């Protein structure tokens, strides 16, 4: 069997399976600021903060009492 015949469909299937793993999420703060993330943020840490990475790759750490909502993007 030719590698092109077998390898390309397998690579496409793996790519499609991995692309379904992320859940775009919107984090809204009390002051109205919104952050779009690729995945659901980590749960609140022991020190009372949410930590996540926005879609531009910036690491964000906000106090839990500043967060208004965390919801999946429509």
C-alpha cells in the first residue's frame, strides 16, 4: 500500500480530531472587559485568581471576584 494513499487520510483524521478539543470561551470582567480564550480557563487557584491565555497568547491572571461571567463563545 502506498504511503500517500494511507498517510494523508490518517493525518487529516488526526487533525480533525484534535481541532474539536478546544472550546472558545469569553471571560467577562465586572468592568466590562472581555477576554476571548481558546480553552476554558483553569479553575480558581488557591490564592483566588483565574489564570488563562487569551487568543493573542498573552497570559492573564485576574482575581475571581473581578470575573462576572465565563461562557462558551456562540
